[in-house]
C-alpha cells in the first residue's frame, strides 16, 4: 500500500505535542513536529486548563503540516488525560475554562456523593475505581453549587472530544475517554441515565458515544482553509491517552501471561479482558474497568507514577538547581537502597508544589528518616513505585487467576531504565520496555484502522514489533526486596 500520513495530538498533564505518523503497510515512522507546555492555570482560588491556548497550539501544528510542509494527511486525532470536562452552550460556545482534576474543589466529593448513592451501588453499575476527581464527582460538585454553566449547557465533552468539536463542529464522545468518567454502565457501554438522574445531573447534556477508530467528520471549512489542509477526516482514535498506549502494547497474540504499565505522570497497571470484572473483591482492591479498543476492557489500577519525580524536579528548579531527569536518575542509582519508603498513592501527594517537603513530612509521620539528598528522594520514589507495582501485580493475579510472567512497560517512563530494572527486581518478572512513544503510536494505529490502512489491533501490534527495538530487563538484584515489601505493606493503602 502507499504510505499514509497521520497527525496525532497527544496532550499530557505536563506537555502536549503533535506527532506525524507514517505507515507503509508494514512499519511505522514517527516524527514529533511541535511540542508545547501544558499545565494548570491558577485563577484566583481555582485550577483550570487553558483550553483555547491548547487549541491554538493544535492549529500551529496543523499549519506547519499544511502550509509549511505541504503534507496530505489521511487523518487527525487527539488523545488526552481522562475525566476533565468542558461544557458547551446551546449556541455552541465554550462555557468557561475546564477545571483541572487536581483542583481542591473536588476534595470530599466522594463522601458527599455516597450520602446520596452508596459506593457499592455506584461500583455495581460503573465498575470504576473511586477517585475524587472522576467526572461524576466534578458534575455532582457543580450540581451542589447550582453552577450557572451547568444550567445553560447543551453538551458535556471530555477534553479530546472538546478539541474534536472545535475541529469538526460535531459534539460526540469517544468510548474510551467516556469510560473514565464513572458515568457509564460498564456492561452496556452507554451512559447510566438512572444513576445520573439520582444525582441530579442533567442527562440531556450527554453526547452520543462513538467506538474508538471511528471517523467523526471532516475538518471545518474555515479551519482547513486557515491551516492549508483539504479533505482531512478528524478521527476518534482511542481518545484516552492510556487507551492509546495500551493499544500499542507489543504483546504477542494468544498469550495471557502479561500485564502492562503505561508509565508517565501516572502509572496505569493492568490487563486486557474481554469484559468487565465487577465483584466485591475488585471493589475492595479499588480496581477499575475502563474501555479499551476492539471490545476489550482495561482492567487496571491507577498509580501515582512519575508525577512525584516531576514535582520534586520542579521544586528544586525553583531553588535554582535545574537538574534534568537523566541527572536525577543517575543520582538515584548512587543513593542508598530502601532508606525510606512511601505510599505513592497517599492523598498527601495529590497536590501541586513542595513535593520534597511532602515526602519528608510523610517520612516523619511514618517514623522514618527522610532522604537527605536529591538522589535519595528520587530513589525513594522509584523504589516505592516498584513495590507498588509488585503489590498490584499480586492483586491482578488474585482477582483474575492469571499467572503473569511478563510486564510490558510503555510510554515516556520507559526512558527511566532504573525504574524498569527496579520493577523487574521487585516483581520477579521479565520487564519489556517500549515503545517510548506508545500513546502517539496507539493514536496513529487507531487512525489507520479507521481509514482502512490496518485491518486490526493485532495487525497493528505486529507492525509495532516489527518496527521498534524493545529493551528487556530480567530480575537481578533481589536482595532486600522481601524485607522492603513487608515495610511497604505496612504503609500502603488499597
């Protein structure tokens, strides 16, 4: 087949980028063409996303492709983080800037919601992990405060759906991103109208749900003219970034002895299943059933991830010590093993800013001596993450009767080879790391499926195995891990 070119926009909590993906029927080629910062914007006492600023960056990349490069695109798609929402007015206007999921306004929303609908009932319907900033609780907060935007809204859109709407004028919701909301019936894969009505959420704002790998529509005429592109379909790929990353996991077919970790700001660790797993034991362990591609369920647990290291680096940079991640990882490798451990999912680490102090305070609260160096802080985080992975791995085996022998780590976190080796040591599993660009790659792969360039996810994964060199880490230094695990179990939450 003739080579096709796709443009994937991958927006994360720290940065966004536009990536050109070329597929010749056998192999992929990726090229980043535009990178831009992203992050919360504090306005008075609230954290928001700069939605229109992000759309302007998307237009800059489209202009680069169309007017500067003269590329003819076979498709464009956007993936982002989950849960956060935008409200569109009846007259097609954006009603304010979307709130950032780390905003303190969502503190206590789980408890408020459970007073109206019990936790067990919500889980029985949605099968989703309980996190205070899930879309459901963001909307309950707006209902409770009679938020004027909610009263006048015509549609609710998650972040990738918002950008698709801005490009096409069509307000729809892609399934994998909708599944992060805790508003879907996990069995029907549609909005749970009865649950939402019990909570007072207006269901008229809910858009149609599209399957991943669906063409949404053509680019709006004014936008196509401005950026110099013609006849470009905008595609609902796997619009949740984790769903795109998992779609690109280079696992071999017909094997079920592997799990994945999508590693970045968050670590998402889990399995691909044919259907949701909704049991009391799953509820007790606070696992989630999110939508995947090709009819699968991403049965997983959200883990804090490298956000803690990112926030440590940001704090040290404010103090004038601007070390890059490679330098910090080198210092961590030289630091004393198992000197201090933390539960990376402790709620004290959810906020923004002062992360080294938060870690030190946690150590004091738990009777430990805090790290005394930058390398010590980073090693503390990485070892704690590896121990959390081991704990979650054990739970995955327990809840699904799987015998997991391989851990596939994909995404930006694979660049931290120390974490990959620590994960192999902690879990006793073979770790296969790569591809780094898993999210953008999954985005491109689903676009190729939508336009007929690829026949299936399995064919796409085969092409990924044929294209990218993967790194393998085997368990090595096991000394100290069993004792550290016992210490970690005393600290950790479900």
